[in-house]
C-alpha cells in the first residue's frame, strides 16, 4: 500500500531526489495476468553426479521444450530436471551466457505454454509488473509491484521475489515476459531485480561462462547489494576494482559516483557521474544522478540542465520531473516549476499533486 505524505513535503526540496510511487493502474487485473502466465512457469531442480539436490529454482518456457532460467539456479549441478505440478522431466543445458546470468535448457517432455516475449525497455518507471515463480518447488505464485529503476539493463522492482523464484518470470500488465528474476534480498520489498527479456534472444548455443574472474552481471549484482547495505567504502573500492577490470564499463563509474555521494565527496561523485554519462549519454539515470550532485553543490542551474536531459531521454522518469520542478522553485522560477508539474501530471497525477502543493507553498 502507498504511504500518504505528511505535512508540506518540504523535505523533497531538501533532498531534490525523492519520488513517491503513484497509485497503480492495471491494464488487466492481477488475477487475469496470473491466469495467463502461470502455465509458462516451471520448477527447475539441479543435482550433482550423486543425485544430491544442489539448487531449487524456477524457469520460464520460451518455446516448446525450451526453458530460460538464471544460471545461478544451475550452479554446482551436472543433472537438471524441470517440470510443473511435481511432474519433473530431464533437462539439458544447451546455451549459457554466464556474463548475463541467463541459461537455456531443453526439456522435450515439459508440459506448459510458452510465454509471450515482451520488452523491458518499453516500460517506464512505476509501470505495473508481476514476479512469478515456484517458491521451493511448490505451485506457481506471484507478487505485484512496479518498476523502480534500471541498472545496466537490470530492472529493479517492488514485486517481491521469494526463495526458489530465481529464474522465474517478470511480466508486464498484459502478461508479456519482460525479465527473468535474479537478485533479491529477503525482507526488503524494493531489493528485487530481473534481467531484461531482450537478453534471452541474444544467448548463443554452447557454453559461455562468465568471462575472466567476473562477468559484468556479477560486478553489477554485488554493487547493488553494497549500495542497499549502505557500505559506501566497500562500494567505492568495488567500483574502482570494477573499472580497472572492465575499463569500458560506464556502470563501474556510476557506482563509484553513488559511493562518493554516500561518503559526501560530492566533487568526486560529480566526476564519476559525468564520466559515466560521457560513456553512455543515452542513460537517463546517469544524468539524473548528476543533477542530484549539482544540487548538493548548490549549482542549481546545472542541475536543471541535467534533469532536463534525463527527462528528454526518459519522459516518464518521475524522480527527474519532481527534482526538476523542485529545482526550478529553488532558483526562483515558479512558472517553469508549474510547467514541470503539468508535464508530470501526464504520467503521474499522484506525484504531480504533491509537487503542485509544494510549489504553491513557496
């Protein structure tokens, strides 16, 4: 349930980076989505050569006899089984992308219906999504949520992932597969991630384990974990190691910026975010966070430019629109702030009302 906002919300202006989720609007009902996708979800069991169960996870049928899952579900195993409703059939690993943590299985006798493939890239912030998997080998279950943001292609969502749901599907409001469930932290509603469905079609046949000591996915996952844990020193060191190992990774610099911001080293954060945005100028998240740093440095006009670029790249980016409206207010431009609130209303009426009240209170 959404939390009602108290008092005048002036703390938004102080932080310049807080967004509150709008009231969800479902294209179809949750029950209809679940009914459409539940027969696409299978349980995946991983065993060693002695027949001992090593892992229990989930998978998604993407074509007759073919299953996509997270490679972490298959770790430590040599024998795989997949199935629905307790009816398991042997499965064979035929394609692996260790860097992206996506593995494909063949299981000719698996019963079920292939999922309709969608595109995570078409969904904006606060789009409704559903996480569907098979917790601990039971029947399929799901949780509803919204998209919070993206990290290097990963989708962060409030749809809760439970143990055993790894490798299951993230579906949009129409029941199309937009991701494979991967990273979560028990007890935290917002710490849930999925790999984009677009990556599934890019997996090549044959083995392709994570390149080098770590693949991009492993670097990214641990960075996200360190950020959520508030371990800024650890994240800074990890980002430095990441950028040394993979110099072309914009996300490595981005997470160094996050760590520097957490440590209140705003000049270093500015440099890191600016470098990330220079490497991937089409990434709205980099520009948004650069704007946050400019506000922290009291360089509000530069913050406006960064927020505007983020909104240009991702028109429905709620947090960028809110921060832009607040910053216009701080710079004595109420007319532009009101225009921003009206722009926000088109995608998020709930937060637009909050922003309007704050602007008028000034």
